């Protein structure tokens, strides 16, 4: 990959929490309009990697660049990074005291300076697109888990980010609700959204990702096209992981 092709670049990224060495020299590039899936066992560092990209966690070493500008340097504009990078968590993290509409319009009004009318027009377009406009005046506790997760994705999209980070967005959902959320992510991928996603949905990763990275003990042990990673993994640890996935009926 040519250097100029990478919208997101991580070079030698390390993350420690006290004695725990969670990320160990992560090198990763994501091109614009590319979908990269992070797979691996729980505790392999997938969620921490995403949180470092969005600067929710400071890196212990290494650098991260977005659009060619280093965002981990001292004095980097945090708010500008958050405007370009949206993140959706497995636990939804909607504001419980705000309606769906207010959840989606809050950041565009407060951060981007949109008027109420402009923010609500943007929210209406998104909520209609994901089938939640009729729930605009509902509070999060009146929604199903799948509806809450779709609302959380709409909230992130309302900022019109250039990069979306998705952290196990189906792991907290009942099985019958997973499909709706995955359909929405598929739609984003088809629309050209640049995405870096951590997932336990192996079939989904194989279908939607342009590239798959297998993380093990804080390192990217193997990466490549989905067909090769899932069909002909080269590393013994990747092979063992996928054998367990297949035995559990998840691929």
C-alpha cells in the first residue's frame, strides 16, 4: 500500500495499563472507503485499539495519523479528531435522559454549531433511513436492544464522520436482533464508509470486510483478504482460533 493511500495509519502503537501490556507494536493502515475487520479472542486488544484511534485512551508509545496528520502528538486538536471519527460501543451508551431525537441532534448542535432545524433535518434523514423515525420521541429504555444500537449508529453518523469505529456492536444483543444491526453496517459498507470494526461475527466479517486482521496477545499476528484468512490461515494461532469458531458454529 502506498503511503498516500492510507487515511488511518498506526505505527508501533503500544498501550499499557500498569503492568498489563495490552497492545504490542501495532502497525495498521486503513484506506479511505475500506472496511477492515479485527478478529481475535476476548482480551486480544481489539477494543483497546479502537479506543486509542479515537483518543479515548492515550497511547503508551508509537503514533497514529489521520489523513496524514499525527493525532497522537502533544497538542493535537482532540475535538477535530472526534468530528472525523465516530465510534459505536457494544453497550450503546445512549444518554438515558434524552429522547432518540435529542441523542442524535445533540452533538451536531453543540459541536458542529448546526441550528436546531438543521440538526433535526439531518436526524430525520438518518432515523428514517434506519426505520426509527417513529421512535424519535422515545427514551432509550423504551427501545429494544437492536433499536438502541441502531440509534447509537445514527448518533455517530449525524456528525458525518470520515471514519467509523464499531466495537462489537452486536455482542450485547439477543440473537434475533443482530440481523437488523448487521444490515445497517452492510449498508454503510456498500455506501463507501471507511470502517474499522471489531467483531465476533465471523461470517459477517468474511462478507463485508475488505481485509481481516487477526489479533493475538496485543499483536496483529496475521492479516489479509477474508477469503485467505478464513480459508487458508497461515499462522498456527489463527488456525486454532478459527477451529474453535467453526466448532461453535459461528462460521
